[in-house]
């Protein structure tokens, strides 16, 4: 392994949270990844817990063993031969997917459908799966070439690790073509829903939101929503109609995966409106809606998934420059050995929980 000149010597083994199947993740001692030409080794300082990984664990979607975690920020610990843009000691974030830019899908900017994009380019061992829930990750050469951004001085790692999820939301907002003055209804105000609220507000749209947790409703208003309702307390459709001269929302973003939300999105949208499904990422989830409401109502229904390389720099600047107050979304920063409690909290949130970040270099006393 190339030596590191600006950080502590890289150990031969490290701690990692390994998915072992049957919804089980356990912290183990595993070999530190070795890097090759064009690659870098990153000492992970912060990695957000993402619901995409939670679903893989909860539903056992992929065979074990794997080390998940893809919202990764850390310090370059070593560089391989030929790497010139980075050196040990650099503070970086790394995307785990980068498209080929040359295929049928890349030509149409559908990067998440690119066969090359589907290859995971960051690993902490075993089948590449992101690896951020470990003390070190190996970043492969094609990711080093296009998918790594330097973190400016003064930006905390636990903020920087949110660049990747911000990118996924920004991609969806661009795809939805939000216009100033349009009414956007966002269903769900978890970390992703709140990022959508921030971005939709920045676009000049009017933003209405819903969530069942009161602390999230209050934060939603601080992030730009005009109002955030508890959908269990009353029917949200009448006030949406009142705000749009009886038409309905121009855009509805489904940012949570409760089974009732697709029907609610359809019910609250106007004829000719756009409905974005963002949280429905498991093939075990089904969407049951009226065909007539789509066809005769001329509604546009679409999905958006993962990040866009075209928006990589912009999403980084939104976080690094403070234009999006992502720090307000972080409720817990946990050491690696408490990751299971973090996963349980993310799966079953309460009034005090929101975005949960794992810090692999920390260890409970």
C-alpha cells in the first residue's frame, strides 16, 4: 500500500460495520483496503445513514457480506501511482457512482441507468457497496478521476457528507422544472423531504409540506415551507385547492414511502400537474393509483433516482457555501459501534431524530 505522508500511518486492519444478512449489521475487525494505480484511500470521518441502505438491510435486498454507507466524507490517507489531483491530508467527499458519459443513457443524461454508473466505485471490502460505515474506504480510479470533491477549510465533515443526498434532491428538482410562483406540495419532511423544501423554496416556488412528527413540521417552516400540516389531523386537499383557485398543486413530491402517499399525491395535484416519486426504491413497494386520474387528468408521473454528475459541483457549493443549512438536519452523530442504534432510530424516528451521521473514527468509551 502506498505510504501516507500527512496522516497517521495506515493500519493493516480496521473496524467496519458488516451487513451479515437477516437484517443484521455487526462491527468487525477487517483488513484495511489496499489501493492500486489511480486510486486513493480515504480515512472516513463521517458517513450519513441513508434510507436506500436501510431498505437494503431491512429487506435483505442484496446478498451478504457487504459494508454499506455511501454519504462519505474524510481525509485522503494514501494515493496510488498516477494520482496528481489529491495528496494525503486532503479533505474530500466522494460519490460512489460515476457514469461512462458515452452510452445510450448518458447521451440522454439518464446517468443512473448507465451500466457503468451501476458499478459501485467505493469499497471497504467484500462486494463494493459504498463502504462508508468503516474506518477506511478504497476509492477506485474512475471515481477519483471524476467523483471526488475537496472540502474547503472550515466545513465540518458531518456537513460535507450530505453533498451526495443534496445532489440527488437537486437532480429531482431540476427534472421537475419548478417555476417561480408554482405551488409545490412535498409529502414527508424527513431529511430528504427537508432538502426538497430548501431547494424548492430557493427556486421561487410556494412550498406546502406534510409530516406526522411535530418537530419536523416546525423545522419545515424554518426551511422555507409556508405551512406544514399533520396529515392525520385533517384533510390537506381543501387548503391546497384554496391556495390554487381550486386547481390543486402544480407539483407534488413524494418524499416518503408510506403506502397511502401516491393516492394523496394524485388527489392533491392539478390536472396537467407533475408528480415525482422519490422514496419508492424497493421492488417490494407497489403504487396503486387511478389510471383515469393520470390519463384523463393529463398528469405527468415520473421518478428520479441517485445523483447527477452534471450537478456535482453545484451541490457541493450549496453545502460548502452554506446556502443550504444542512447542519440543521443532523440530529445524531454516533460512533461506529453504535451504528445499530442509529439504524433502528432511522427506521423508527421520533421527535428528536432526523439525519443520523456515523463517525467511524470515534469509539464509545
